[in-house]
């Protein structure tokens, strides 16, 4: 039978001070490993749940993680963000952390970060949507505010903590599938290439073309916001051209419903007249396998990435002297019905 205890009762049960128990539960390195293990084990057995206010008093921390978003409130309904924050939120909750979410408003992002650092409102922040040249890295380093980047800043990998997927390798692999099927005119409908992920995806695509002696054609390469409307508009434009591509590679599932609508309007059979591949298999409400035909995709769980980013940041907060983590995740290629041999 589990009997719930508060911190005072748990400390008395363990014959330890409340401060020691609190620090053990929060991974402080000055508490030895055996004590941390014993405290964790007993806390689970008795059903102890930390009181956030007590934790703040005992540790001097806010036990909050900051996410500072641009003023574009559409991000709040973006399935990428909602899936990421769902994964991160599970880890925050399990470790007694709250989320402090700042969206737009009268303060610019730089001011918000400075306020967070000066007031101690958060113990760390997650940087999302990194750009090729991202001012946030230098600012957060200057402020000595713990942070981790979901993605990378251009080709710079040192000097900050990050977790990213192998966007370059994923699009190299997806493009190679198409060239192996005999396609030689392959269009790329990419995200905004001021963001690192989109630039890396284009680089992987161009590498696979170069391996087959195919020169990239800017006329069939686009870079734009990842929306259904842009998917429709760009697909219709490319597939209406006299020298149209026989295959299209999309940087996101968010393009796909528009792209498929455009192909159907042009009476093109997906999988035979034109092959399609998209990134993002696994997003909620966007079921690649349930489409007709089912969609070939490159896949990496953004929810799992959210969970892991949260874990790494909490480890950094608890152990500030530890090395900064760098994780690069492989991406799976799932072949389905939307890809086939190049038409003769």
C-alpha cells in the first residue's frame, strides 16, 4: 500500500535533513550517489510527489523551463511545436519543473531572455527553430543561462548544447531512393532556408544528385513557409511545366495535402506519373500511411526529441560542470505507395 508523504515526512522517514532529501531528488552532485539512489527508491515506494514551492525554497531554483516564441502565434497550433512540447512536458512534470511560455507581446525576445536571467524566473531555456546565424547563442552564453538547442546553428556544433536529427543524411537517402528508381528530374519543395534544418535538407538532396551526375536545377527547387497552400501552389506550378519533374521531395508533411490536391487536379497518378516523398511521418493528425496512396516518408519522432531535450537540459541544470551534450539522431526512410519507377 502506498502512503503519500510530504518532504518533511519523507526526510524523517529517511533520517536525513529536508535539504539533503530535496537536493538528492534534484540530482545535486554534492549528494553522493548512494544517498541519491536510496532517496529515489524510497520516494517511489511511498508515492512522494515534490511540492514545487518547497523545492524552490530548498534549492533556490525556480524549477521552471523557459520557451520564448516569436510573435507569430500560429506556432502554437503548429503540430511540430505541439508534439515537441508534449514530449518535453512529460519530462518536466516528472521532475517537478513547470513550463514558462512567452509568446510575442510588447517585449522583444532579447529583452525576455535578459529578464529571465536577471530575475531567476527560469533555470534554463530551450532554443527552437535555430537559424544559420542565430543571435540567441551568443546572448544566452553571455547571460550564463543554461540552454539547449533543438537543432543546430548552421554548421557550428561546438560551444553550445544541442540535439538534432540528421536532416542532411535523411534527404540524401530519400533522394537516392528516387534516383535508384530511375528518376533524374527531382524537384525539392523545401522549408524556409534561413533555418538550419532546411539548408541541411537541401544539401543532402544536392549530394545525392551529384552522386548520380545530376546538376541541381534551381527552377525546380523552392524555399517557403511549410503550409498546405504553399504545397498546392508550388506543386501545381512545377507539375504544370512542360519539362516537369517526375518526382518531388517535400520538407514537411504540412505541404502534402495541398500537393496531392494539385496532382489530382492535373490528373496525375501519384506513384506512377509522379513520385512523392515527405518528411515528418508520425505527426499527430497527419497519417502518412492512411493517405491514398500511402506516402513514402522520412521519419524521426519529434515527441521523443522533446522528451530527450528536456532530459538533457535538466541534467545540465543539475550538473553545471558536466560537458555540453551533442546528440545527432538518425532518420528512418519508410517506403510506401507514393514512390515508383520513373515514367518512361
